[in-house]
């Protein structure tokens, strides 16, 4: 009886507790629902040069003593909210250094994730009222895209809800971000030119429209030798007959589809296009080389190999206009690629990209003769590839959601919000990846997977910790430790470049880390074999394995000789990655490595052995992952290639030589020229990161000399729009290749990826395939600086650019329209002088429109137009298929 009474009492207490929890949860959910629906966020940048205006940014610990002033305004559009049991989570790519409102505190969690909480002094959100939270953040906010969407509210036992006016995937963040306006300058020494319609008009002033006849027969990318005849070959209803001997069936199917996309039938009765492989016709024997002759009777192709046939067809198709004329000129081409490696790196770790978008990118790479797809499949923010036997990698590491324990997903980053239904989450199945490889192979593109390590590995580490905990609960200790990536003894206090802690660094001193790499490589190699493209190159990653707080922008607050331009922090509490790992300390004490800082390069050497054991003889990495290795001979594989990503104006024009002189192949990957996550132009409305440059537009990329890096100092400026001096002091044997990089921190959607990639990728393809006659051969100790040296033939460069710009505007963009690529449409340049509207555009052939009634009606611009004094004039450009428009801007604003 006593036991029964005790049981009844316990049940009653549990029931009461359950009711209490339910009532509390209901009350908290009501608060969350109210706040998410009633609150409006407004984010206003007040000052990007706060250090010059009375704020001691150094004392606040700001890197390089650079900080900004921002106001976060929270407007309550409904009834008063007085509950204190809530938190607002949001992404901030800038560390928040101080908060000037004692009703709130802001806490950094990890990466860019922060939360706002009420303090004891919080008095509530008044009905129909606004509360301002002034903050000071690190660095600058000169682009509206710096501010991330999907701020969300949660509370104890409540389901998180996104604050309505921040819930967007769009680049138009005006619902909660105030215009940057005059805060677009990073520093007082920023001499960049803000791209208004007037400044854009001046920038485009030397671009004239070329006639269709002058562009006839031109090919992109430009071939080595081209002569164009006087006759045109008109394809009739029979189209073309493809007799491409030596071309495999998958690639033949690709080619046939390309003709059909241009409305050219492929039949046995059509115009004869005959190809054969004949290496004897090519003295240098270069992969991809071809000869193409088009006469009135037939087209003849001789190729060094299969890819040469494919590229010859791309050249033929390049001459076809989409105006339904279905004709090509007679011509003769002798051609071969400039670089062996002509690549694109796509990051799907930060924000996932669909398989369909990846396939569309591969289509365009093939059309412009690019042949290497560097696939960045993992990062701190996400693991994106299914690995049999390690389900946690995708079950947890591919998802982001509001789970503070991170037992079911990674914490939200980059504005992904509290749910797993955004592009912050997602992964490729094994079959997806195999399909991508097959698709690339048919287009003569090698897929080079990158699993980034030992830094940028948080998604993998959190996933393997979840695996460890699961197996330990099952009593399987040996299996639990098999692929564990952290040393439990490691208490190092370290911060990554993107503000993660030690859980971002895979431990290079553990046997389990090497077992993990082996397992991943095993599975990836099997996928490549199944796809028919055996894995021949492995990208190790290797970048940014450091503590940013020990970088050159900070100084110890206890140091005697302090300088005003560095942040003051207590560096005695900062550690290099793995400094307190007993496993790694043992490595140092035993002389395995010289010191802790050498561990990333040591690990790269160890991984090279695993690569070699898999029959792969080519290793690729970001150059800083190899910096402590003695030379390329330190690695087990025969060929080691580095993606060189130093900015030129910080010395990259010369440091690049060190890598080739140590025996590495160099892929030129400079962020200040070929990173496609950088903005198109200097304008706060134009999205993109800008740590390396304020803009990478098509003209700058086209003018890039990848095989003579010092030359670029004569044709471009540094990040602040100032001239810089460049001189190579070592011998330079030449680059192995050129690569575009598409990092996706603020590229959330497939459409945005295409916007940031196209049409800039065409300029990179041009430089990767063709060396222009205005590019100068490298000469050691020759110095370049804009305005003072004059080695580059600027007239030749301008003429070449005008030709390219016209081909893009009059021909290539229409082809992108046909394939559904959501490329960026440039905003016209325009000005009003003497009541005359004058407009131009960077790509002649695009349609310019103007409006004088605030966008209600649009008129096509062809010649100067008379404007009334009180007219407000808007301009925009229109795609060739009339389906899309550019951003709209007001003239003379």
C-alpha cells in the first residue's frame, strides 16, 4: 500500500510539473510569436571610420584598430511586450565590440552567430514604439549585403520564429537595412570612385559600338590564329551532319544538343562537319589543340585529341549568332590553350547549391573551354557530400538549425535562420555526385574534390563528435574513437578568421584524423571510378589554419612599444591551434615538427602519403597550407600544385615566384582579380565581400595579366583605389593555370551564384585560353606602377577590350539567355547635360531604357533625349530576350 501511495504521489507531482512546463512553454511561445510578428528590425550604418571620429577602436580590441558605429532599431508595431524570457539570434560577419544600451547585451556564440538578450534593466518593448541599440563593430560595413537576413526570436521551450521583415533570400535587404549612402568609404584614404550613373557614363566613355560585320567570325575565347573569309555558310532546314571520328558518344551527344539549342538540326543530310584525331599535325602536342577550316563545301577539323575536336566545335558554334540567321562564315583557325589548367572553384560548403545549378555551370565552362572544376565540398558551415559508413556527416553536418547542443545540426550561420529548409542546409547524394562527374567528363572537365583541412573543418568535427557520443552510449569505445577529429585534452583558446573556436580545426596529431582522411578518400575515389573519371587530383585545402588574434593586426596590451593602428588584446590568453593538445605537444617534444605552427604543413605531407597510396599522384592545396614545407619534394606525390591567393598589392606580385622556385605548380587564383564573390563595382547596392578589393568587374578581369603579375600594377589599383608598385625579384617560369573562385558566404541562391559568376567568367575564360598581344613577358626586376611606367600598350588593350565587350553584348549574353543563365545585367551609365539625357553601357548591344514617371512607363534609349528641368530620370538595361532588367538607378542623383 505504501508503494502504491508513493507512486500515486509521484505521478501527481509529475502531472503538476508537466502542466507547469506546458503553461510556461505556451506563454513563452506566445511571446516569441508576438515578437516575430510585431517587431521590425532596422539596421543603420552610422560611421565606418569610427576610429577617426572619437572612438578608441584599438582599446576595444579591433583588428587594425578599425571599427564602425551601427544602430539596431527594434520597432514594436503592436501591443507592449514586457516578457524578459527571450533572445534574438542574428548573423553578423563583424564582431560586435560594445553595446551602448544597458537594457540589452549581445553575446557572440560561434562564427557569425550572435544573440541579443534583455538585461535586468529591460523595461519592455513599448506599444507602437522604437528602441535603439547603438553598437560598435569591428572593421567596416560598406555594402548592404554585409548584413545577413533571418533574424529570429526564441525563448525557453519555444519554437524559434523569424522576425518577419528580415525573412528573405533576396539581395534586396531594404526591408530592414537602411541605405549605406555616404558610408561607402572604408577609410579616409579610400580613393575608389563610387559608381553612380554619371561616373559609370565616364567609365564607359571609351567603348564604342562595333558593327556586326567587324565582329563576324570572331571567336571567344580568342584563338591563336584566325582568318575569316568573305562567304557565309547558311545552314538550311537540314542543319549539319556531324562526322566526328574519335569523339566519344557522351561528348557527341553534348555537341548535338548545343546545335539544337541554337535551332540548328543535326541530320545526315546537313552541312558536313568532319573531324579526325591526328597528333602528327601538332608539333608541340598540346591537349586540346585543333585546326578548323570552314569552306563553302564543308568544315574540317584536325585535333590533337578528343578534347581538341570538342573545342573546335565550340569555336564553330561561337561564331553563330542567335538572331536565327543560322550561318557561319568561312574561316581558318589554328588553336591551342594557353594554360593546361583553366578552372572554376565552387564553394557549396557555406551555402548549398543545387545539382541543376552545378550542371548549368559545367555547361558554360565547356562552351568557353574551361577544363577543371575545383569542387569545395566542405567547410565550417556545412558538409555537402554523402559518405557511406559516416551518416552523421550529412545527417548533422549538412544541416543548420537552432539546436544549441548541435546534436542534430550545426548552429545557424550566414543568415540561414532557425530551420533546415534554406540553402544553409543540403547535400549531394552519392548518385548526385557521380552524375556531376559524368556530366563534367562528357564536357572534358576534370572534377577535383576539395575536403578542406585541417582548418575550416567544423562541420566534419561536429559530425564526428556526434558519432563519438552515439557509439560511446552503445558501449563501442574503439569504434567511437575510430574517426574522432579532436583531442579531448585540447583546451586551446583560438579564433579562426571567421570567428570559430578550436572546434574548427581537425587535429593533425591523431591517428584517427588520418583514418578519417583515408575513409573519405576511399569513398570519393570509388565514386570517381564508378563515374568513369578516376580520381587523379586531390585538393587538400590547407588554408587559414591560424589564430587571427595572433595576427599582425593585433598587439598585446602588455607590450611596451604600442602603435595606434593595432588592436589591443591580452595575447597571453591566445593560443595557436592545437597548442594545448597533449598529442600535438608530444609531436613537438619528440621533434616530429619544429613547433606547433608547422603542424598544418606536416599534416599536408602526411595526407600526401595517403593520396599516393590511393594511386593518385597529384596533390593540390591553397598555398598557405604548404608554407612550412621545405619544397614540393617534401610530399609523397610527384606533382604538387598550389592555388596562389595572395593579393598583388600586398606583395603577391613577387611572393608568387617563391612557390615556383620551390618546385610547385602555380594556379593563379588572386582574390583581387579572379574571386567572383567580390563586387562588380564600388556601390553599396552591389553585393559581395571586399576584403581583397572593392570591385572585380569584367574589364579589370579582362585586363589581368596572369603570367606577369607585376604588370598588373600598371593597369589596376589597390583595394583603396591607390597606385601600387610591383616588381618581381625572382625568376618566374610561368603559371600552370588560372582559376576563378566562387565563395558563397553571401551567395545564398542558385540565381545569385549565376549573377556573381556571369558574365565575368567569360573574361576569365578568355585570359585562361588566350594570351593577348598587350601582355608583356615577365622580366625580373622590371618595376610597374600606374601613371609612372608605360610598358603596356594601352591602345592595344583598349581595342581588345572593346572587341570583347561588343562580342559579349551583341552575341554572348543572348546565348546565356537561351540556356536560362541568370547573369548580371549592367546598369547603364547616364548623365543629363543641357537638358539632354545621354546614356551608354559597358556591353554595346544591350538595350537601355529610361523613365521620367518614376518607372511607370519605360522608353528605349538610342540617342540623346531632351529632358525637362523637373524630370526625375531613371535608367536600366534590358536583356536581349526582354525577360529581365538590371537594377534601376536615378540619373544625376
